[in-house]
C-alpha cells in the first residue's frame, strides 16, 4: 500500500511536489511507522507550506542534525 501527500493539491501538480510513503505492508513499513511518518509529513507540510522534494530535503536535513547531535 502507498500514501501520497501533496500540499494544496490541484490539477497541474508534478510528482516533485508530492510525497509518497510506500511499501506499507507486512514485511515492509508497518502501519504504525507509516502513520508516524505521515503525521510528521503532514505537520511539516502545513507548517512550511510545501510538500514533495522540498519537504523531503527538510526531513533529511533534520535527520542529519539529529544524528550529528547524537539523537535519533
């Protein structure tokens, strides 16, 4: 199963403006992990007023900072 998230969806949006959470299944991403990721993406998308590649880059930067600071 997969979930797509787009900030302010409308006709003409391109794939780079969407976030996808995929491989939600037994043996893949659990429902709980997918729900946590979706919650994070929804909150950040609303706060930053964007989605897609730009939001993914924000998420990766946050993860790198957390790892650098010794947090996960």
